[in-house]
């Protein structure tokens, strides 16, 4: 008779173990040390950069010399975005695809250090003058021209063979850095 309670306990332990393994029972262990996963849809974006990319998109769409046929913006993290758009240039009757990453740094000094660290051997400093307060996204967002504005350009290939040509650009506007390429696609 004494073997019966041991057998019952063994059977009950096997049943409980099989339920735990199959997932039919839950553990009462606290999960407070687990980190919830975050996705870009729930991430908090930097408020200034979020406003900037919206205005930048509006400026791009408002360019009367081009018709934007596709525009996609993807947040990489809370301080950088990937933008890709295709536009038809009405003057040259060509279609361009532009791919760019926009990165916002904590300070202008950090952005300048980042740009300085990029190998710009093939690039030329194309401009240090901000085009216009009313026409540029930065001026529209802040109400003033930036103190730091630098555009480096590398034109890869030959303009006479437009299908083998790529326009590269590195631009710094205060603490925002753009790295872009643009190609003719049609």
C-alpha cells in the first residue's frame, strides 16, 4: 500500500512536467528583467528631425521643375532616416532616382566631425551658401539660415553617357548630415 502514494506522486509529476513542456501551464516566475522589443512604428523620433523630414518632403514635392513619381521614407532609428524617391525632370526629360540618408547629430560639432571623417577624395566642395530661407527646408523649419552649410559633390562617370553617370552628395546643414546618390533611370 505504501507504494501506491509514491506511484501517484510520480504520475502527477510526469503530468505536470508534460504540461509545462507543452505550454499548457505557465510559470509564475516574474519577467521583470525582460526587455520589450521595439519597432520603428513604436519608436519615438526626434521631434526636430521629424518636422524637418516632413518639410523637406514638401519642398521636394513642390519643386516645379520635377514631378515626383514615388517617395519613400523609412526611419532607421530616432535620429536618422532613409529617403528614396524617383522624379521626372521636366527640363531634361529624364527620370532620376535619389537615395539619401539623413542623420541628425546632437551638435553641429559632432556633425562636422562625422563629415570630416568621410573619405572625400573624389568630392569637391560645391557650396557653402544656403540657397534661401524660404526655399530650403531648414530655413522653413527654423525661420533662419544655418550658420554651417557645406555641400560636397562627386560626379562619377561621364555626363555625355548619362546611363553611366552617378551624382554623389554629402551635405551638412548645422547638425544634420545628408549622404545621397542620384542616378538616371529613364
